[in-house]
C-alpha cells in the first residue's frame, strides 16, 4: 500500500514517486528537474524521490508568500485564531495517520512519533492564544494631548529550515507562532523525511488558511542558500547540527536578516550518590534510547558521582536488555532504526573505536541483528569514558550512552560546564539544596531536576546555550512571538476639542 502522504500527492498532478513542494496552495514539482531518494529506514528500500528546489523555485515560493502577506497581515486576530483552532482539531483527528507517515520515513516507532506530534501541538494551542500576547502598551497624556503606544507587527515572509529528527514537531515550533503573528511562512524540511510537511500543509489548507501563507519548499543547500540571500525573506529559524546552524546564523545575519539557529547537543545527566537509583535508571534509559537517541535533548552521558556508577550499571543493563528493537510496523517495537545507512555506519564507528580508546563496552548494540537491510543498531552502554575520547567529544546522535565517573559534585559540574554544547542537562538527587545550586551554576539553556528531558512546555521558550544556539531569542513560546514580530512605537497628538481653536465643523459641548 502507498504511504498516506504519497496518496495525498497523487491527488494533484504529481506522480506517486515524487514528493514535491507546496506552493500557492497547491502541490508542485518545481522546475529544477532534480530530486533525491527517500528511503524507508526499516527496510533499506527506496520508497520515493523528493524534489530539490532550485533558485527559481525558491523565488517562486517567496513571490507567492509576498503576495499572500499583503492580505494576511490585515486579517483579524479572531480569523487567524479560528483557523489555528480548526488546524488543531484536524491534527488531533489525524495524528495516527501522521505518526504512521513519520515512522515510514524517519524510522521512529509510532509511539515516539505520536509523542512528537503531541509536543508539537502544544505550540499550536499556545499560538491560538497569541492575541493575548500581541497586545501593545499605552501611555496616556505624556504631554498635553499627546499619547504614546506600541504595536507588534509581523515581519513579512519568514522561513524555517528543519532537521530530520522531528519532521512534525519542529515545524510546529515555528509556523504556528509565525502565522498567528501575521507572517507568511516557508518551510524547508529535511530531505530525509519530507512528507510530514506536506501533510500539515494540507490540513492547514483544510482549516481555511489562504494560499501562500504556509508553503513547503523541498530542497538542500541550494534552496537554503537562496533563502539566506533572498531580500524578501525577513527572518530565518533554523534547527539542525551545529556547523550548519553557525553557517545559517552568520550568513543570514550578514544579509541583515533576523536569525535564530539552534544547533547540536551533548546532554549530561548528573547522578548523585543520594539519587533514587530506579528512577534514575528509568530516566536514563528512556532519555538515551528513545527515538534511537536521535533527539537533540537525548541524554548521551551519565555522570555518576562516587560509587553510584556501580549501583546504576545493573539497573541500566537490566532495562536495556528489555528494549525491543524493530520496525515501526511491529506493534511490540520500542526502538526503530537509524535514519540512513550512512548515519548508522557513523554511529557504529564510535563503538568500533571505543575499547581501543580505553573505554569498556558493557552492552554492545552491534549484537542486535534483524533480518533485512534496515538500519538497525541496538542500545549500547559504554563505561569508563573520559573527556579526551572521540565518543565523548562528538555528538553521536544514536543509541549510545556513555558512563563517566567523577568523585564529587564539583567535578561533575566542571565536566558539564567545560563541554562546548549547552542544550539540556539534568541532575538526579534527593537533596533540594544541591539541585538548587546546580540550576544556579550549570551552563545550559534547559535544566531538569529529576527530569531527564526538560523540553519546556509551550508557554516557555526552547533554546540551549553555547554551541547549541546562535542568536539571542529562543524558539517558540514568548520568545517566538518576539522573534516573529517587530515593535513600532506611535506618538500621537490630538487637540482637545474643548479647548482647541481648530474649527472641528461640529458643535462641541463645553
Ligand atoms: P542538518 O544540520 O544536517 O540539517 C538540518 C537542515 O539543514 C536540513 O533541512 C538540511 O537540508 C539543511 N542543510 C544540511 N546541510 C546544509 C548545508 N550545507 N547548507 C545549508 N543547509 C543545509 O541536521 P540533521 O542531521 O537533519 O538533524 C540532526 C541535528 O539537528 C543534530 O545535530 C541535532 O542535535 C540537531 N537538532 C537540534 C535541535 C535543537 O533544538 N537544538 C533540535 C533537533 C535537532
């Protein structure tokens, strides 16, 4: 049976094999004639092609969005909110279908995909309430007859460039707020799993969003580079790896654009001697191996203080042994394949080099083998990892958990703070005083206290520190509203009709 979004594509003039763009309210193959293969990670088989946008394709999408902006910026807040409410209802009704689609292209099991859809929809719900956040300020009578007030206005055409690992959630981090603030949005999804973007475009259209307000541009570096230089693209939101985040931030800023670029991560979980071992082990296993470790907030290092490592190891290995690895089509599967053959090979290479570097592999994911050509790798646990090892220095982005041993809280904190990344971090302890000290001292943008993956709810904003974020505003929540609007301050003078010598043309009551 054809994947669902491919059936959606076939409703237009597209062939079922090619996933196209969504431009001006319709599916389009664009003009480049170029495409890239899309694989099913669970089988290794190619299941489609995705169109790769050319410079002309980017220009066509931007032109459509510029035209749509003329009327969208004048739409009432209640009209925008009713469309977003409707979109939320449609997403709710079709979340299983979307989860199946995400699983087909990304590989994560449907329960993981449903999780990302739910977390993404929180941002849609937040965006429905944006009218309350778009209120300006007002100072009456700053001088005789003079008032001053501020307005928040949309930027115009804005673009979002998103990674493969959350093809539904990360776009929702961006477009829900951008559109509700009155902007027109161009989404450039990852070419590895491009269909979720089209699925959501279809639902936005069904919800009543006018053509050109939300667009999908498929593509690679060519498309991104044109978005970065296009004079009518006013802002760019990026989520992906650190080298590309830095490039997008530097290039877009040099073009005078507003840019927020979220990068990679290496998230540590500090476990103190007084921690609840079972709770810490449950947390570490779900945070390290959920979605096969392909999460920017995944825990990739457990930093164990004192003798706690020796207590943690049996608790971790016992849980790891129970993880069921398999394709998303298997209802029993808890961990799916990695996204591509190349990525699977890269993650495996860290295991290949671990013991030679002096680490101890306690659980080896290479031992897990499934029939067929899927990109499966089991969960791995590596002990005695030290800071100079490659497997510590790189973001592995796979189901590999490193265990590092330190003698004190201070040593663990110093290790975390000296890492170049600062996305998320967590502490497990029963001591509120130490937890409070940790939140004060640790250098990371998102901190969990007995919570392994502290992704903020939509009423707060998401962002790391150091090499995990380039720009000043975090993503979604209140920072998202600031990012997608600009402030205007009006100073107005109106003559007092009671004292004015101006002939107003009608009698004034005195
Ligand atoms: P990636 O950087 O390879 O790709 C991200 C996007 O950039 C894609 O749309 C891709 O098409 C585009 N791109 C890739 N190379 C480019 C180039 N040379 N020039 C211009 N554009 C380019 O990232 P990925 O592999 O898709 O995603 C995984 C990475 O994303 C990990 O590093 C992960 O930590 C990070 N991530 C970070 C967050 C966060 O919130 N900080 C969230 C999710 C993922």
